[in-house]
């Protein structure tokens, strides 16, 4: 079969247009690993399921009210296109307690970056060294030192075969035997360590995967924890980060509320969640 130079030229232009579109989408896509840490992450798909009646995953992002402290969060779109602009006009307000229920996907996560791994333990500061796992940039005062490590939303340590454990309810599955607390009295960072000096042998689950991976955390890895009081933790994030700017694209030195919405809708199976919005508090009574 023969093709004229004109048809080949047209086909080439069409292919270039498709590639350009795909590159634009890729460049505009914000993933969980792109957000500043520490951050409070809200799983939109899990949030929509608790609405009465449940909301469809149709792109609409509801407002959130925390009954405990009357905190009201309204979504701010990532950009100014027509779809995202519609998110700010939602009339749906979901009352959310951010409860942790076994076997169900969590709604709120604490997203943090590892600043030191096991190999970076400091004698005299990280004692006992045998239980030290990692230092993370999540200040324990943000969650009142009351949170636990989970398998997480973008855990690359469990391997490609095991990705399903970090999908759906598996993302909020506890890493057994791992505790979280203060790094030191003068340090605003937190520490992950084994609760037993026997480490994974004494603390791990039978399948050997739920917490064994924590041994291999390295600097710049990200992890997620579940706060035991999501409503008060959200209030602390708002007080500390949410009073400066309304742009999701500000740098990590300030300018964002650090409260982001993520979703796996339309994403390939096992891929990292996309960031679809940021929430801002508009109720001045809680300040």
C-alpha cells in the first residue's frame, strides 16, 4: 500500500498533536509525591462514600464540616479550567468525623517525608538504636502524638506484585509493631521505631509484609499515618498553615493549607493518586 507525501505529513501532524496533548496532561498532573510535607490528605473516593446518599465519582468535590470543632472546609481547584471551577460551586456539605474503622478505607491521612533512615541513626540521640527505624518531618504536636503508621497510598517498598495491599482498604492497614512519637524534646520531627527490640520478628504479621518494609525506609521516601483524632488534627493544620495564601501552587515554605484531596479515579491500577484539590477553612470562629 502506498501513501502520498501529503497523507504522511497529515498523519505525522496528527501524531504530534496527540503526543503534545499527552505531554500537557502529564505536565499538569499533580501527584501525591508532589505536595509539600507534612500534609493532611483526604481520600475523595472514601469521603464520597459516607455521604447520604453516597456521591458518585463524577468530579464534584463536596465541602466538609467537622462536627467536633465546627471547622468548615471548602475545596479550591488546582487550576482555572471549567471543570475545576465547578468544584467550588458544590452545594454538598458532608459532615465527617474521620473515624478509623477496621476493614474500611480511611478518609484522612498524614503525609510525611523521611528525613533519616535506619542507617542515619545518631548514637546518643536515637537510643535505643536497635529499635530506631526513621525520622520523619511530621511534627507530633500536629496530631497530639496520637497517630499510627499504615501501609499507605504510594508505598513503593512493597513491590509491584503487592501493590493491591495499598489500594482501597489496604492503604489504611496498620504497620504492626511500629510506634510513632517525638524525636527529642528540642526537635519538631517525629520518629518511627519498633515497639519491641525483636523488631520485625517480634512485631510483624504472619505474612511478613505489613511492616517489614519499614526497615528499608530511606531519606526522601514518603509515608502516611492515620491520626486518631482527624478533626482536631485538621484544626491544627489550619492554624499552622492555612492562614496565608489561596494558591495550591505556592512553594513549600508557605502559602498552602497543607490539606489536599486525592483520587485514583481514572488512574491506572496500582499507580500513585492524583491531587485534585486543596481545602481551605472559611469559618473564622475556629481561629
